[in-house]
C-alpha cells in the first residue's frame, strides 16, 4: 500500500489535546540523549502529534513521559516518528509519533489512553 499525502492512516480516534510530554531520542551508539520538553496537538490510543523546537528524523524512537490530565503518574511509552513537518508558524516542528512499546508497569497505558480519548470524545458536544 502506498501512502498518499494527506490520506488518513490513523487506526484509532483522536482528540485535540494539549499536554506536556518529556522525551529522549533513542539512537544506537549516541551519547546520553538530552531530555526535551514538548507539547501535544492531538492524542489517540495509537499515537500522538507533538510540537518540538527541533526537527526529528523519521523512524527515530522516542522514550516519552506523557502527563495526562487526571492521571496520578505520567504514562511511560516509546514511540516511532512517522513524519516531521515544519510548523505553520515556522518556529518549530509538528511530529507524528506512533506508540511502539510500553514499560511493564504501564502495560495498561494504551487502554488508559484509549479510555481517556473516548471519554473526552463522549463529553465533547462538537
């Protein structure tokens, strides 16, 4: 299957949601990666869209801490960058990330995120 620019490839419903994310880029052989702060634009059970100050490479893996409203602790996840485009304001980059792994204690995190998205969609009249 060939990706068509602008085509919908998401596997799960998403919501416009802004919250803080801390991430580190995981690259083999690289020095200890710095922790970077970002914010989300949207969220689904399969991934999210971030706004960052620096461009990320497609296929980079990110170790992320997601601070979801109402959750007692951050959700820890690893995701793969699937696209990166310059933001409309030309001051940053929008980055699409697909979740690929969760640490053992956060194994329920995708269910938590899915339930969170669903509850926000049901509570949102528009």
